[in-house]
C-alpha cells in the first residue's frame, strides 16, 4: 500500500476522540488525509466520537459480508473500520484510525507499515476524565483504570503524545505526527 496508516491508541478517556476531531477540523482542506469513521455497537453520543452506531445484528451482517478491514470487541461493544481505508491507502492517502491497543498486533499483521500513535495521560487525569464524561459507573471506571494498567502495547516504537496539559499542545503534536513522516519515536511501554 502506498499511503500511511496512522493507528491511534490509548486508554478510554485519554482524549483520542478529542484529538482526532481537532485534527480532522484542522486538516479538512488536505485531500490526501482521511479520517476513518468507526462502526460501533453503542448509541451515538453528541459529545463523544463521531461513529456510526449500529445494532449487533447489523454489525454481524457487515462482518459476514466482509465489509470491515479491521474489527474487534472491547468494553462490551464491537468496533469496525470499513474496507474503504484500503482504497484510500492504495490511492496514497494518509489514513487516521482510532484503534485498539489489544488489536494492535493484528493491525500490524495486516498493515506492517502502520504508524502507531499512543495518547498518554496520567492515571489521575484519566480517572477525572472518565468521571466527567459520565458514561460509566464508579465500578466501571475502576475496572477501566485497572484494565489500562494491564494493557501495554507490545511494540518497539511509536509516537507518544502526552495529553495531560492543554489540548492545543497535544493537538499540535498530533497534527504534526499526521502531516510529517515519522522521524522521532519513543519506546512504547
């Protein structure tokens, strides 16, 4: 494939959706940069990710029809990335995907040249963000935080963006990662 696949990972609540939205808005005039929209078996949330909500039956029908380039399950939901990303990549586009840390090895197997971008936040900020979004109970938040500590990407190099501070700083770094070839990488832990 000729294009670049930017595979964004990080804990739920790390700010992936916010950074992807900011980058999509900032790079809207760049025809060679595409942002994949995920299909998810959860209702739409106007403050959350711009995903295509669907029932499990509809999702499974798409799986059976081979309509997903990537698919995984997590946190009680199913996630899918449409096959259009392959066309975009073959046309030389940079494609940004909101991925999964647990599915990263499979993503590398399918797209060996993908560029992983890890969005990191400190545990205290992660807890605060999860509480503020109000999507999960206190027990579910505790489970997410524990899961975050257990999931560590098993890759050698990725771009690491810290999202503890001002959104503008993390957004600037993320947009730069999308626009520029990978030069500096940090060890993913």
